[in-house]
C-alpha cells in the first residue's frame, strides 16, 4: 500500500491527521505531509478512513507492485 497526496487539492482541513495522526501531519495554514508513504498492512483501516473522509479528496491509496 502506498499513500499519495495531491497538494493542489489539499486545503489543510486536517481530517486525515485526526483519523491517522501517525501517518499524516497538517501544519497550521499548510497542506498535508505524509509521514509514512508505505504503512504496514495493520494500518490500512485508519489510512482508509483518512482517505475516505478527506473533504477535498486529496489523498489516495495505491497498491505497491
């Protein structure tokens, strides 16, 4: 699993950080920073919630090769 973020879409709402703070950081007046682009399988549920609830749909999960 790989996390990608479209920084052109991100508006800094920090919903992702609230759902999975160990994987996302949103500084004040900034855009998302993905802290770990390749999380372990056990983190899938939290990362999927963060992606699902992103108000601007700026986050995406893709499968590693």
